[in-house]
C-alpha cells in the first residue's frame, strides 16, 4: 500500500511546486538606470537624471521581442514621448531612447505594462518608474551695456561712466547667488547695485558711482551662480572699456599759447635735464650719465627755439653750445664719426650693442644737421659765438663720410668700429629716416661721396619708389603704409621739405601723405584697439607695454606716441592740432608731465609711459617751430655747402 502511494505523492508534489511558481511573475525587472543614476520604482521619484543617456532596463530573463515595443510608454508631464528601443545582452536588456534628448528640469514616467513577456511566454507584473532630469545649465542669452560700442575685434568700448549692464538668462536665476557671484575689477570700482526683472530672468547691474574714464574693467560672474531651480552656471568674464571724459583736464588756452607751452615744457628736457658736465641730452629720463649723439643734435637746435621764444637768454644758449662743442671735440670718434651713445662725464663710447661700439653715421648726421643749423644762427662778429662757429666747422669737416662706403662701395654703411670693423654690416638704404646722411655726405667739403652712392645706395636705382595708395593717399617712397612716422621727422628738422624734389619724389607730398595715412589708420582701426580716433593717432618708434618698438600701421600694437602727430605739425596742421588738444586737454592728467608729454600710451593694455626719450621730445619742439615760423628750415638751408650738396644730388629745393 505504501509503495502504491509513492508515485501519487511525487505527482502531487510536482503540481504543488508548479502552483507556487505560478503565484508570481515569470519575468522580473532587475534594475533600471540612466547613466550612473539608478532609477527606483519604489518611493519618491529619482532626481537629477542626465538628459543625454538612454534608459537602461535589465531583466531577469530574455524577452520576447514581439512584446517589447507595445509594452513601454514614456510620459513627460502627462505628454506621451516618442521612443526608440534597442535590445542587447541576449535580449535581457532594453535600451530606451527618447526621440530627441530628454528636456532639462522635467518630470518623466516610464510605464512597463504587463503585456511584456519573456521568451517562453512568461508574464511580467507591470511597473512604473518616475524620475526628473537635471535642472540643466543656466545660459546667458544676451549681455548688453547701454550706449556702448563694439570694435571690429569684438572689444566693448565707449561704455558710459554711469554704466548700466543688462544680462538676460535662459531661465530664472537665484538672485541671492547672483549677488554673491558678481564682482568687478578695474580702477576704483564702485559698489555694484542689482535689480531683477522678467521673472528673474533678467539682471540689471549699475554702479553706486561713476567709473574712471578710458579704463579697462572686467565684470565677473562666478560659477557659484545658480538657477532658481538649482541649475548650474559655467561662469563669465567680460572685459569692457569706458569712454573718454570730455571735460578739460587743464584750463583751456588759445592754440598759439598751447603751442608755446608745449615747446617750453618739452624744452626743459634738453635744458634742465641735460648732462651737467657735457651739456648733452640724456638718452632717456633714466639714463644717468649716458648721453645720445642724435638726440643731442636735436637738442642743440632746440636751444635756438629756447632763445627765440624767450625760455632762456642768448648768452645762456651760447654758453651751453660752447660746452657741448668742446665735449664733442674730445669725445670718442671713429674717422670723425661719433658713436650712438657716449658717457657724458668723459666722452668715452658706451656700446649700443655688442658689435655696435664704434662710429654711428646716422646719429652723427643728426648731430651735424643740428650743429650746422646752430652755425647759421650764430654771429661771427661776436667772439664767443665765432668760437662755436669755428668748432662746428672743425667737427663738420673731420667727418670722413667716404670712409663709410667701406672701401668705395656705392652705398654708405651705418657702423664701423676698430674692434669689430664692419661686422654690423648694415648698409643705409632708403627709404627711412636717413636721407640727411646722404645729403650731408654729398655736401661735405672734405670727405664727400659721389652722386652714384646716393643713387645706387640710398635710392637703390629707383627701387626706393612705392607709388601705391593707402587709405586713398598716394605714397611716393618706401615700405607699405610708409613705416613709423619718425621717417618724416628726423631728416627734416633742418632739411626743408616744402619744395624738395628729385627724380624719385616730391618730399612734401611724401611726408604729408605718410602722416595722413597714419591718421586714417587710427580712424579705420582695423585691429579694434581702444582709444584710436581722428584726434588720437600717430605711430612711431617709442616705448610700449612690452618694451620698445618701431610702431607703424602695419606694425600696430595699440600704442599711440604723441611725438608722431605733434612732430607732423608742418604737414598736417589741422589734424595735429586736434591731436595736441586731445593729448593735453582730454588726456593731460595721464600724459603730461615735467618735460611735456610722456613717451607713449596704450589704453587697450591700460599702459601709460612714465618715460621721456630725447629722440622723441626733440622733434616736437623743432617741428612745431618749423610749422610756426620755419626758423630751423631757413637756418639750415642757408648753408652754402648744403646747397651745393643738394645740387650735386640734383635736388630742387
């Protein structure tokens, strides 16, 4: 009997086991996730779910693919969202892709219905999963500063001193975090005030007081800013430049009085700051005993202006000239040619560079131009003045111009030294600041050059010509855009360009158009620098925020050098007067100092020089005087030997 019951018990047990398994579903959802975020089907909705990942559903068994698509439905705030489905891992995992990324800061519900089956037809109980996406990045839709401009380079300029900045955001912001995330850097930054509009999607920033004129400021918005919903922000740094303050920084005076004031203040560099032993001009206001030969050539001419304008007496000027020519007569010379720099205490050479420790023919020419102008001014009937005239003649006649043809070549060379001979190897070829070198070399009564040296060396058999127009101004000679403006100044402090012509150019046209090209470049301002205008212009060799450079329209670093426009007064009187008034009245509190205008400035870099250079200060005095009276031109052009030299080179003057 017991043996007969055993099969029946086994059968009943089997049925019982099947009945227990049928009490639950055959298919179980093991996990649900988006990226690294696990989604929960129990309890509260899962937050901060990323928006750029699929929903990953991992099941206990392989699924019946035919049941998958209709079993899944995704809703966003009760709106059904179209989805795509991909089965992987042997059909045990479903990847759910919304057609289009999930929306930020939105609530979703994924319904998995009981119609889902496993591969054997086993059932699924059904499940709902709720989640919400990340708040998303808070974005700036626009940032404007009222009444400001933008340059070609994208710089925000001409910002009113009582600025108003408006920032529009993609979503409402947390206003308290905006206050703490905001800051501004710059010169004398006022406290910032904030107001909010458009449901806190707009922030308006103002200052408790005015900003400083023509200064760079930077508004910073840290990444601690949050959206009202907790959204994150990447941060912002926005630089801008304030506009000019048009109020005069000094009492307004008449134009002629202003010209005299500039000449007198600048003259002090050559008078008060001259080297106490030699009377020569220091290279710059930090040079100690180092004096410059070329800059001192400008300085001896400036003394003429000082006498004529009543800044000093004639006797004072004569005494200073006597000291200078005595010093020059005992200073180092190399075949009659002075070096670029001298020690003002003893006349010994101070090397300009390792190889440049001998004669500098260009610097010497600038000195001789000045001395010949002084010679024409002096009265040979006065013994103290005749002494200077005789000294000048000796110095002039001892310059061996032809030696610097390097053995008879058809070109003059800039340098020679006993130690390094011709290793500098720099021929003087046009067009640059050195026309006066060839004029004086041709004029020398003792060591002259032939006309062929001028034609082949300086003029390069006509290759000196340009003939192109820049900003609609024809440039007869030289490089593109004309180069730095000192090309139009140094040779023409005494050499009168008004009627100067030869087979290569009309030199008045050359210098005037060269100057107008510079002003036009500042007006055009293709690099979008700050502070350029028809009043603020002029590019030449000067100090800059990085050191020193020969600035020009095609080598523009945002640096404006006052001497460029002011030394161009004879060529562009109206344009240069605008520049002078701008530099003095509108920027004078930053540009004007003990010896006139500081060397240069660059508002884009927030840089203003504190330096003075002899070669930049001198032409200001002299060319303003040539504009006013042509005094220095008239004196230099009286020299018989200079006239003969010009005629030898076939100049009309």
